[in-house]
């Protein structure tokens, strides 16, 4: 297995019970959804499984900004434009987008481009 240089666990993952937990980890047994007793060995094995899945490419590891692919170009952020519309217009846009097999966002982008070209 490849050694990971980043700290484990990542900052956004909590692997320990905090002091506010309803579970008394010294006296209560904790089980996973399949009924397996969760022990320190279980947690170590789970962490090893995650590392192995990352190393084998079975788990995507975020490398940049979260979200959809950039429309501007790889490695760059696509700016967002948002505006409010009446419910009836939104429903019409949803129906048209569905009819054309695209998202409302793609439909709006195309309409915005056409409007600006007509300028």
C-alpha cells in the first residue's frame, strides 16, 4: 500500500466519539449496520480498506474545487450567474429542457448566449 503524505483522517472526518455523544464507549457495545461489533481493530481495518480503495482508484479523491466540470477550461472556475424568475417561467423552462434532453442550466446558458449575440 502506498503511504499517504496527508494527515489521516482528513480534517472533515471524525473517527472518535465526542464528549457530547449519547454512547458511553467504555460500557456500551457499538455495532455497524450489518451487526458487526465495532472495535479498535474494526476501525483500523476500515481505515486500511479506505486507503487500499484510494490506492486502487476505486474511491475518487477530490483534487480541486468540488462541483461540476469547468465550462471555462480545465483547472479554472466557471463563474455563476443567477437570477430569480416567476414559478410559471421556471416550470416552462423545466418542461422545455426536459423536452430537449438537457438541464435548465444548459437551456438558460444557450438562451443567454443567443440574446447576447443578437445584441
